[in-house]
C-alpha cells in the first residue's frame, strides 16, 4: 500500500518509534510515499511552541518545565529528530503552510495517491474531504483503552484517576474526536509505581506495533471492528493547575 504518515517533529519520545514503524512497514512491502511533518505542538492543539511552553510552565510547574527543557536540549544534541529519521529512511517530507483540511493541502496530499493515511500525535481534526481521500481512509493512534480517556494527555489522566489498567487503540478516523471504529487495541496494567514517563514510553512502543498490525488487517480486508460508541466513555481536555496539584498530592510522578 501507498502510505502517508502525518506526525509532528516531536522532540522527546517519537523518533525511535517512528524508526521502528518505518522499518516494519517497509519490511511488509508498504511504500511510505510521504510524511506530512507537523510543527511540534505538545498536548494536541495547534499553538506556537512559545505559547505552549508558557502554558506548561504555569500549569505543570518549574521542576516539570526544567526537566523537559534539559531533555529537549539533550535530545537536540545527541539524538536524531523525527525529521532526521525520516530523511535517513528516504521518506519524502511534506510541509504544509495551511490547515491539513485546506484545499491546497488536500491537493498536495492527493498528488501522492495514497491508499492509507496514518496519523500519529496529530493536532487537527480531520474533516470529511481528507478522510475520504485515501482508498482505505485514515487511521489514528490513541494511547488509551477507548472509548475511555478520549482527548488530551490520557497518560496523565489515567494516573490521576488511579486506574489499574489503560491501553492503546488504533481506530479508523471519522470527524469526531477519538470516535471512529477500533481496528486494534491492547490493554495494559498500571503498577503502583508507574510514572507518566513510563506510561508514555510503553504506550508509544505498543502503539507502533498496533499500527503495523492494523495496516496488515486493512491490507487483508479482515477487520473485526471493536465498537467505539458515540456518547460513551470519558473525555478529558488539557489539565488545570488544580489537577496537577491533586496528582502530586496523591503521590503521582511525572518521571
């Protein structure tokens, strides 16, 4: 299949996983015709990096901000970025200067004649025209056991809510938020000492495996969709300072 990946140049946890994904998709004889590389915008919504950094500092606090600032610098100096991984794997990059739903963007994406679009950490809701553009539609990775914990930062919210399990889901996208039918899903246990960083690392790796599994299901035409009912489950947005205080008070750890 001819595949387009849509993902940000995320500076912390994504490059190793993208490398693993590309290697295995190519091993299964899929053609990665392009990657729409988005600007990094942590925690979902499209905002400037400065705006998001300011928000992270005010909500998550100084120690969180310092930790990820040094991690960002270390990653920049010693680890290949998502962009570099794509270049090393000879994946053509597409940089859009308009919304992914804009007609100009749709024209660029359509020029590759993709069979499938894979969205990973995307920061826009796909509208009907892009959803119907690839032969087999668009799929998305979400790090929760859908239909629960839709929305932003599920790795934080499951820990705050003291869940014993979470999961990873790959679903066929519709115009809702994390609301399409589920193609592949895996449940994972949360131990008492699990940090948010632990959960991010673990779910990202499992996520890549589930994307590969989902692509093969789509290729074969043998998909037993798992229901992801509209109006069911839970949804969470960006946390408030009070949520962070509660998380820390009850012994939660980010890293």
